[in-house]
C-alpha cells in the first residue's frame, strides 16, 4: 500500500526543469543568499519570529549571490569585521505565501569565516530579535526550533 501512495506523488519527465517551471508557473520566484558564519569554534544564528535561522536575504538586481550573502549578514547581524567566503554549501528551495501570493524562494548558502568584533546588533525591522554565537555541540537548541531547509544547510557542515 505504501508503494502505491509513493507512486501517486511522482512525476516522470523527459525535461524535469521545464516540468518544475510549469508546476510553479503561478509562483513568484525569489533568489536569495546567506551564510553560515564561523568565528573560531562558534557559529552565528539569528532568531526571527520565534525560530532560529541563518542570516540571508533577497538578491538585488544585478547582484551576485556571494555579495548578497555578505551584505545580508552584515545588515541582519550588525557585523563590522571581515567576512570571507570559504566555500559554497548548498542551494535550498522552499515555498511560502506572502500577501496572498505563492512564492518559490531559491537560497544560495555559503560558509564564511569572520574576523572581527563579535558584538552584534539584530535588525529589528526584519523581525530579528536575537543574534547569537553558538558552538557546534550546542546546535541541538537550534535544530529543535528551526526550519527544515536550515537543517539541510547545517547537515552540510558535518560533511567537512
């Protein structure tokens, strides 16, 4: 019985990218970028709307993902030191409803090293109420109250 249910939710396509675009034709597409920021043994997280998250934001016109990631991290967390991208981690996709419109968001994720003062300032106008440096052995508090896509990003850290 389980196998039958799984088959009902599958789509076989000769052109998966076109099929995906057809499926999401009525969605607004947004590209964003952000990153996991590391300073020594600590990683940077934000608390937005009661959930732990990683700083990220929308790409501006003609902006490349790497620049977006650095800009958004600085804006959302108030960091003033040097941020350096070490590597690309993963791309994630998720959907949500905003102003009664379905949105498909593609986020480009990076691992960054931070050299500078660890003092942070949450960007309150973006709903960020807390910015916190967390050691990897304390990720359980983050994982217990975050989004599924963030768990995917964090899982790439253990692959290093």
